[in-house]
C-alpha cells in the first residue's frame, strides 16, 4: 500500500463508491464524517470530523499524512447556502497547510438552464439559491488554485444511480416503487433526453482526476453513457426486475402546487428545468485527455438492481 492516505470527506453513496475503487487500487483510505462511523472494511480508517469547523479539518490534516482529499460532502438543501461555502473554505485552508490536493465532486447545478449540451466552458446561469451556491463554491476552489494556495480540480457528474443510491432521480422512488408493484415517481418530461451516470463510473472518474497532475486547475465532466430518456431507462430497470414499468409523473404544475405543502417538493422547483427539457452532458474534454470506459448501461442497471434486491427483498 502507498504510505499516504486518500481522504474522503463524506460517506454517502459517492464517497463509499470512491472508497471501493481505491481499495481495489490498493490505496490507504481515510473516511471522514461527523459520526466517525461508516459501513466500511476493517482496512479503512474511519474518523470523526466536521468540515464546518476549521479546527476539525486542520486537526485531521495535521494528524494524518494525506495526499488528496475527495470532497464528497452532502447537505440538506436548506443548509446549502450557509454551510457549503464554509466547508469549502475550511477544506482549502487546511489542505493548503500540508500541500494536500483537492478533488471536488460537484454536480451540474451551477450552469443553470442552458439551451444545449452542457460543456465545462459554459458560463454560470444561476437562477436561485441552489444554483448560486454551487457556482460560488466551485469558483472559490478554482480561485484558490489560481492563486497558488492549493492544487485543486473539479469533477462534475450528472444524476447518478447505482448501489447505495437511494435519494436520486433513479433511486428508491423508482426502483423500490417498482419492486413493490407501485408506479415509478419521475419528474418533468420522461421523454426528454437525460444524461445519467453510474455511481461507480463517477467514482472512477474522480480518482483518475486525483491521480493525474494535468487534471488540476481544471473542471471536468465525468463521462456518462449515451443519453437516453428517463422513460427508457426506467423501463430497462423494470425489465431487470421482471416487472412492467408504470409511471407517476410530477410535472411543473404538480411540483408547484405540492411545494406549497411539502418542503422537499418546494426545493425541486428551482431544478425542474433539468427534467422538463433535454439535459445532456458533454464529456469530450475528459475523454480526449484520459483513458476511460463507462460501464455498459445494462450492466450498471444489473448491479444497481442486485444491490436493491439485497436491501428490499
């Protein structure tokens, strides 16, 4: 094993997918979360840390020899504006002390609505607090790199699905519902093209960024399979489950009305543009630079469904 730890801040589905991949590469893994507990092999070091507190992050970086931090921290939507910029500032500050590289796992919110495929050079078109804070945090990190404070890169992924993924557009509301004989709950227009990424591919792409010096100082879109419609991918999931896909579609009107009574639905209003129109990711920049092959969609669906069967059958 290498001497230095690869530290993963955040132990949600993506953080644990990165862990899985790093273990396969025989790397030393340090998981950091607020509880100090996670479902991980004995070879993985798990520690308690709070990225909203600078002293906590500095203490971790002082206590362990870390080569790279994978920033995969998640928060409830209601906390984004207050805590996401603070967490990024603290990680930058602590990493700068020991020359620790930062790989930030980002989503695509900062671009806001666009009328074409999303490219890394697209200007940010923020339309609300969630898109605004994502743009702010990404800009903060890239500015810190440009200023020479840290070495940093951003890997952006679209809606992901896969093992451990429950709260996503292709999470429990689709797969668990289908397993229970219920309609799949989907947003917007299920016949619009939509790029989805298998979470293990997202993790693999982020690690490639962390291992290549030429990745730093740049934003990269992690490759996806060819975009398909939500309807088609849900039908493939249903086929893998041995059932027939039924749908319950929440369009813009329903989301607006439901948002009056439900805070989760209210938070979705700002993001409905992603589901009403084609939402396609251009990852040509990454594909030209690095050797990468996506998991075939059928195999990704199979692995996802197999994980769900272990949990809900």
